[in-house]
C-alpha cells in the first residue's frame, strides 16, 4: 500500500547554521516521538551535506528542492541530479509552482529533470497545481491533468517511483487552504488520470501529497481524506514544532 509522507520544503530560507539547527531539532523531536509516516526535509543545495550529517535516516529522509535538466558540463551555477544524489539525498522536488512561475519551467524541461533524477536514483516529488484564475474558470482539472501527463512517456517502473504533490498555487503561502473536500476531489482526479495510463496498481500505490498553507490545525482533516497521502509543507516546516504538529496528524 502507498506510503503516507510529510515533506518539508524550506525554499530559500535559513542560513547553513540555522538550517542545521532546524534539522537537528526535527531529528530530535522524532527521536522522542517516532513518526507514523515517512518524513522528508527538502533543503537548499548549500545545506544538503551538512543536514545529511545530522539526520538519522531511519527517522528523516533528505531531499533537494530542484536539480538541473542537464547531466553535467558547462552550465555555470547549475546543480545536477548526480551532485544532489552524492550528498546523500534521496528525494528531489521538481516542478514546484515557484519554479514554473518565476523561472519559466514547463513540461518539457520538467520531464528532462525528472528523467535525470530517476537515472541518478533520486525519487522526484513532482508538483502540480492550478492558479487562481484556473480554479475560478473551472479549468483546474484539465490543467492538472496536463501537468501529470507531462510525465507519461516514462515507463511504468519509473513512474511508480514518483510522488505527486498537488499544490493549488492560490493556497501556497497565502494562508488560504483548499478545503479538505477540494483536495480530495483533485487527488481522486489525479489518481484516476494515473490509473488510465498506468493501471490500478500503480495508481493505488502512488503517494499524492497536498501542499498549500498546511498547518497543524488543518492537517488532520486534509490528511484524513482517502486520497490524500500527506503533505508538502512550506512555511510551517521552518519551525520544528509546527512541522512536528503536522507529522502528528498521522498518529
Ligand atoms: P506553504 O508552501 O506551506 O508555505 O503554503 C507549500 C509549498 O510551496 O510547498
């Protein structure tokens, strides 16, 4: 059966020292109170090695927030999937709406990144989600379907390694959460789209996370929905206590 997952996305926050401190705090809270789900922290590239050194991999897994669409070579400033993997990271967030929106990342580029991540043994946390206008004009199911279909040239074996994160863009960092029913409806839709392509077994085993203003107060209701398998957490992952509060939604 599919895994429940709570993943933190630190975005461009924390200095190295602050990041190591936060990772330590999360790790020690989980030593005292073992999680009933998989816990991941996705951290800036500069922090990966140092955070890896302080995490107990039995308790918390490590991820990056992005990787390059290129394998290696003359791409100044880029960080490859192989480099990310070499730090000890197991996961990588790809296609986050901030990458799509501010850095113009689209389907083709994201497929290239996903393939390289998989080739290098990383598990992608692939983000999809509609903007407010698409929620309001009713096109959101088609928009998200198109974003998921961008990966449909992957083999079934490769696709089965992917975690999907549904993050309605209008709910990210806005304090405006999708209702648990809106999340459930979209997650069920995504699972159906996956099932039509890859079959029931792969669809049933695919973890689909919700992201967007998730907090300890709303996580239990959202995660309680049958097709919601956890969360991708931004702001609330920057404090060990609130991140832990969300993890405890699975207790
Ligand atoms: P948020 O961010 O929890 O701060 O809304 C979620 C995300 O962007 O992954």
